[in-house]
């Protein structure tokens, strides 16, 4: 069973419609850095902003760095939009993962069980 899960309000949201992404993470005993990115239809990469779930940041930017561990499960909103814009139309890949503190944010470096990928198609 995955220890990190993304839940989208739908995998086929409509352009101009609402869309939400939530994350659930089981406790983690070791230090980690957290990343969550979306690779848009154009191939550009954006990072979610945990402090502002309506915002995306250009490039690969950590959600959190040097987290000493997580004693209890975490649940939160990564993204929430009342109306998806036309630039989102098409297929996007969402990748969320935890890597050991200081490790490069790559799929290969993800802590086992703490990596989640999903494809969303905006119509």
C-alpha cells in the first residue's frame, strides 16, 4: 500500500470548471524533502505551493525541505482552482514524492512508498 497518495477531484476536469488536488502522507521516520510538480500539456514544469494552493511556481521548487520526520499522518490541499484556465487543456502528469534530505528531486531518489504519479486530462 502506498504511503503517499494524491487524490484529484476528477481525472478529467473541464476547462473553466473547478479542480482540487489533495495529498495524504503516512508518518515518516527519517529526514526528508517534499516535492510535488505538474508537467503541463506544453511540457513546462510547475511546482505546487503548499502555502498558496491556488498558485503554481515555475520549475521544480520544494514543498518543504529538511523536515526531520513526520510523527502523524499529514493531509492537505496541494491545489485548488474554482476555474481552470485554457492553458491547462490537455494531459498533465502530476508527480509527488519525498526524497532523503538534500537528495536531488528525482523519481530514482524517492523514499520507497513515498512517490505518487497521476495523469489528469483537462477537457
